[in-house]
C-alpha cells in the first residue's frame, strides 16, 4: 500500500510557495503521508533539471510529484491522484510519466487544469500522450527516470522525460486531477534555447517519435525530409486553427473565463459533468416560479442561482458526491435513480420541471415524465435539453468509419442508454399533451459555429450538438 507522496518544487519565491503549495497541501483529505521538498533556487544556482534531480535523490515517497511553485491543490487532490493512478494501472502494466496537461499522439491537447486561459478540460481522461507540460508531473521513484541536466534551462524537461520513458517501454498519460495554476507561462530566450537543445539531443539518438507536439511548441526530433514535412504540416494546421479561433472570438468574447472566477474546491472529481453552469436553464425558468424540480441536478451549481432568487428547488441526483454538494448549495435533494424515485415524498407541486441532459440516461423517459407531469401545476413549464444524435459527427463515425468511439461526456457519452433527437422529444410532448413553446439549437464548437454561419444555418439540425425544448402544461 502506498504510504508517502513526495512533492518537489523549484522555488525562487518562498512567499508564493507557502501561500500556494504548502498551504493547499496541508488541507489534503488523505491518509497518505505528504513530504514537501522545496528547493531553494533564489540565486539561480542550478537549472531546473539539476535542482529536481537533487531533491529526487532525497525523496522518500513511492510517488514523486514535481510541480511549479504557484499551484493550488484542492483538498481532494491526492485522493483523486491515487484514483487516477489505479485507472492508469489498469490500462498498462507500467507507466512512465503522468501529467495534468499534454498532447495526445493525434496532436490534440489533453488534460485538466485551471490557468490564465480559464477552465481547460478534455475528455476522455486518462489518455496516453506523447508529451506533458512541466506544470505538474508525476513519476514512480522505482521507475528510474531522471531529468537530463544537459538540457538545462526552465523548459522542455518534462517533454524530454516523456521521451526517456517511451525509450524504456513506458507509457505516459494525461490524467484528470485538476489544479489551479497562477503562473503566466512566459516564453523568453531560454525557451527557444532549451527547445534547440532538446531537438539536438534526440537527433543524435533514435527517438521514439520523429516530431513531438508539446502544449507550447512543435519539435523536430529526427533529421530528414519526412520529419520536416510533418513539422510544416503540424505548424500549418496549428496556424489555421489559430486564425479560425481569432475570427470566431471577435463575436464570442463572452465565452472567455477568467481564472479568478473559478473556485478550485468546487471543481470536484468530474467537474464538467457535475459542475457545469446552464444559463439556458436559468432563462427558461419563469421568474415568478416558486417551486422547481430539477432531475439530474448534479452538484446544483445552476440550481443554486434559483435558490438565491428565493425559489424552492428539489433536485434528483444519483451521484452521492454531487448530491452532497447540491445540498450544501441549498437544494432539497432526493438521492437515487430518477426512474424509480418517488418525488411525491416532498409533498409539492411544481411550477417548473427541468431535465437538463438526463432523459437519454433513462431506459424509459416517457414513463418518468408521465409520473412527474402529475406534479406540474397547470400552466407550468417543462424544460428539456438533449444531445442531438443527428449531429454530423455521429453520422461520420457510424456510416463512414463504421465504429462508434464513446466518450466520458457529450453526444456519445458512454452513459447514454437512449438515442435522442428533436422529433423524438416532440413526440413525447404529444403523448403528454404538452404545448411546445420554443425549440433552440445549441452549437458549442467554434468550428461548428463557423460552418453553420457559412451555410446560413440551413443545416443547423446536423451541426447542433444539443437541442433545448420548452413545453407548457395547459
């Protein structure tokens, strides 16, 4: 059994280290002993790889965490780390390096972190990666992995460590263990100097990959025309995506989230799944509503806003961790499966019923709706949002590739047991004698928004990832 985790940081600002690393790790909810090994590097005595190796020799933990000095760990972080290590252990016999942000082998960014860009999350996690960011990385001490001091500097030492792990036959993974990073990640002269050293080193060796995509750069690791062409293609693709992102962001500035607006403690183990805020739900609830039922309320972040407005909110949630957080936010939570739970036990009739992406998880949604409609007051509102299975990505996977790749969230969530479309919900409304008030298509991907605009929204039903419908009980 794991007894100790060692946290190693290269420190040039001990006040910042004490406020971030030391303070947050003292609040960890875990039985595992935590060893703190800050390295005093205020006089720039060593490069980061040198400093980390010196502390690695002294570390007594079986698991070693190398992290920047300006990271805030939520109180559940070590518990989540051990859970992710167990999952990774089931995916491969031995792993090399784990991290919170990196690039998968298809070049996509992968990980989970809160930083200056906002709340960054990719699914599914854990996922095998080719490189990891130096923000926070994890190794097993028994792996024998060490940082290359010849690389020097303050950058790319995690990318180099990932390559060393691959040479040893070990796999590297981006995991779901979110932290809050306060740094800015500046790229100065040292960044490009270290990048060249990394490239030169692996050109002299047989690198496991020819071109490495890192969270901040692209590095050629092998000489030759083919790696050069691959490098040019990747850079062109990244530049094209950057241009599209800029074009869309001109009209989409509201989507930017500042890091200071996000409470790391409320992120939880599956933050996007249980901590999402739904402004569309808030807009659908009548302002004069007194009682609201939210089926699949998750951690109740959206519903908490309704509680603040003086409404009585009853939630139904199957996940016990999420239900606990929802209760702390003022909801009355009925914990259990919505298919069998009896909402009449709260003794209320409701002005509004909310089903935010939950009906597709139920084997017989119509029967659940029929039972709940009995508690809806005449003139009451029902709000339903569903994943749109007519989305072109589903067509591509099913009819072109011939294979469905399920994910942890989204249209092809592995927890879905029903296919849902706009017409199917309209059919449910007819069976329940509900009058349709509105139907809205939601497009989340900036690329899809651009495609929809170029097509004058004529194909919106095949581009929208979600459909939201509002009905009224006459």
